[in-house]
């Protein structure tokens, strides 16, 4: 039994392929939803695009010192590349690894575009868009119980987000290439809190103009063979 029971079998088979350890639990994040997940060192969080073309804004904190949070800038600098995929690390502001990217069936994610938020929505879509659901409010809501305020929410690793960069530096948000059942595994390098906003943006191509479901799977830390 998993919470994926009502999902098409072929999609579940893709989502649960090549599991990195014993499955502890599965969870669905509904469209526009949000969640914070605590991981022990060595556990793996699998983020699944259940319906295709759905972005997850993902941030991470050292669970033992919440001031040590994910830094997209440090992660890019230490790799020397804006494309993060299998084998790469999500580093903290103190240049320590928080998460390591394991199996990645898509290989197309973003660290440049930040999160949709009240200010960006107002600037781009007018005052009526300012209070629509957005990732920054979502992330702040799930981190509030930890005492992390919205001003302390870092910019994210945008799982499945497709933001190609042209030679002249031009960037544009286009539709994700992820298909139903695609996933990326994130392995905890220390005890962490991971917060995810299932991006509610429907005014641009970020989520193919429709917010849909994400799936999460947590796997136990495996003793190395
Ligand atoms: Zn968003």
C-alpha cells in the first residue's frame, strides 16, 4: 500500500523504479500544496512529477542549525556550472553539503529563476496577482513552525524547472520536459529539513499553465555494502 494507489500503474512503476533503499513512506503533494520533511543523514527523498511538467521549489536547512540553509549561489560556484544533476551537491551558505543528487531521470532543473512570490507576481501580472498562491508564501508557511521567517527563506533548487540560458545571457521560463513518473533522488548528507512548494504558478509556462500533483517517497539509509 502506498498513497500512490489511485495513480495509473504505469506511472507508479516509473516513479518507483530503481529504488535506492527500503521505502519508508509515500506522500502526494496536491496542486499548489506544500510540505516540510525531516530527513536523517543517509535517507533519500525522491521527488516525483506525477502528472508531468510540474515544478517543485525545494529548499533545505541543516536541522541542527537552521541558520545554515541552502545556497544556490554556493552550489553553482562549487560545481562551476548552473546545471545540477546526478552526483552534484546542494550546498549550504557555509559550503557544506546538505543534499546530494542521486538518480535523476530528467536532468533539467533550475537554480536561477528563484521562487514565484507576491512581488514578482505583482510586477509581472498586476496588483490583482499579488495575493495569488505562490511558492515563497508556501515555503514560509511550512517553515514557520521551525521559527524560520519569510525573510530567511532562501532561493530554491527548482526541481524540473526549465530555464534555458542563451549565449548572450538571455533566460526564459519554458515548459518543463518532465513526464509523468519522472523523479530525482536527493540523499541527505546530514540531518536536514527539506521544504517543498508544489509551484502554484499558472500564469506562465513554468508548470505548462496548469498546477498538478507531486509525489514524495522517503527511503531508509542503507548500510554501504
Ligand atoms: Zn512557484
